[in-house]
């Protein structure tokens, strides 16, 4: 059974979004300010639509805590929509290419595009960011960091050397670099190129996609499973990331590049780890053997083998297509008349890759926290810590 269970509800222009998270152990100190900060990050980024200036997402926690600590009961919350005009909005008659509009209407056997687009909207991801922030706070209690950043936008790419340097730096420094970027990028030199590319697309009434990367540092080996194909962590993480609207590609480690290389240049050799100061030492946070006697000589696999974590950093990259709502419109057909027309423009982003990186970070944190609790779970944080500490002793004997 999954360590965490969650669901969301709500429409883009309804009263708000609702989320429920089950399975969190009792006794975790939960910061609502941290959740609000993640929600604000999702609304940031250069090239966003005017709606981000309308909505100011703040979590309203409805259940699951007392004196700021989890009770072990379901956590429920609400994010109110300032724009809640769903009952007054017209029903479009022109399905927008690239959206769920037409396929959704065909599924429902209805021409009510509004009934489809309100839930299909990426507005729902705000609830998942809140859920992911809760999961992240659990992971951080065990020195596990989940970190996303944009690596490419509109064909422009960040410099790999700058990215490597950022991950060699301390976590606070890395987060400060990202916070200073309008694109949630770790390469300051890429900032100008990204901005120019977005401005040009805006002038052309077009939109842009890109690629973001998520890394998880400090993961122990063995999260996930090899016994059930559906529960392999590779499948679970890939499915979670593909559940985000507009995501078109997911790769771990070398990803597709591995298909062009011989096995000797793909697989990670196993070696004895350097002398460690004990499980959970600082070197373990980078996946260099701090959890046991062995480590990988490289990390081409991206921290996953056989559906399980290896103890090396988890590295996954996600490709996002350009936003399909274009100011210039795209050819479509009017559902009522059958006549060819241009799709109606609704407010939209020029690009939402920075925001998507925040959502990707959140859904990855949710899945990793669930896998962590499946291995080390208990009704309380004390029980989880006891299981964690007992495992850290046992793994040194492998």
C-alpha cells in the first residue's frame, strides 16, 4: 500500500481548490509559511499571465494538526480562488488545439467545453504544490532535499558547468541563485537569453516550452521495489511527472542519450566508498556512499536501478511543450456551425516552464515521501525515526 494517499478537487474559476493528504505520521512540525512560499514560487517566473497578479494563493488548513504538529489524521486544506466566476462565464464553442477541450467533449458526449476546461486547467497544480510542500517537510526531517531548476527554454540552454558549480555549492547558496532568477535557473548568464527569447515570442504572439530538472539529494538506497512492476519507483515518478499538464518527455540520468552509447559508457561501476564518518554523514547527502560500504563510480543511471533508488542523487529531466493558448490563435472548428475559425484567445502565459518546475518538484516530493514511508513508516515521527536509525545501522553490514 502506498505510504501517502492524496487527492485534489476544484475548478479553475470555481470557489477554490481543495486537497487532502492521508498517511502523514503524527508529530511532524508543519510550517504553513513554507507552504505559502512554495505557492508563491509557482506563481512567479517571467512570462506568466495576468491571472498570477489576480490570485494570491494562501493555504487555509482545515484539519490534521494541533499546535502546529500533525496528528496522524488526514490533512485537509483549501486554496480560495479570487476569480470564482464559473457560474457567469460563457461556454466557448471553439475547442482550442493542444488542450483537453475537444477530446473531453467527445468523452462526455457534450458540447460544453467549459465543463472540460475548468478541471483540465493547470490551476489544479496549485493544490499539488501545497501537498508537495507538506511531503517535502517530511523528507527534510531526514536530510533529504528535492530541488528543481530550469535548464532550457525556447531552445536556449543553461551552461552545464554553471549547473555543476551550483550543485557543488552549499544548499543555501544554490537556493539563493535560483531565487534571484526570474526563470528559476542556476545559470545567471542564461537569464538574458531566456528573457530575450520570451520577449520575442510575446511580440510574435506565440508561446514557448522548455526543460526543467529535478534532483533529490540524500535519498537512501532501496526506496521503491523490484517485485511489482507497477510499484517500481521509475514508473511511479514518471507517471507523477506526466500527470502535470503539458509535460511531453521524462528522462532519468542519461535518458535517451543512453540508447546511442555502448553499455560500457552507460552503466555505473560499483566501488567501495571512501572511509565514512558514519551513516547519514554529509557525504551521504550527495549519495557518495555515506549510507553503506559501497557507492557508484558515476551516476549515469540518475539514481535509479531496478525500480529502486541507488543512494546516488536522483536526477530527472522533464520536457514541457509550449502553452497551447496562443494570442494569435490557431485554426479550429466551431462546434455549433462546423465552420473553420480561429481559436478564441483566453489569458495565458507566454511560458510556464519556471512554474512547471515548482510543480515537478512537488509531485516528486510526494512520491518520494510516499516511498520513504513505505520503507520506514510508522504512526508517529518517533516510530519513523526509530525505523530509519535501525536501518542505517543494518545497511553498514551489507
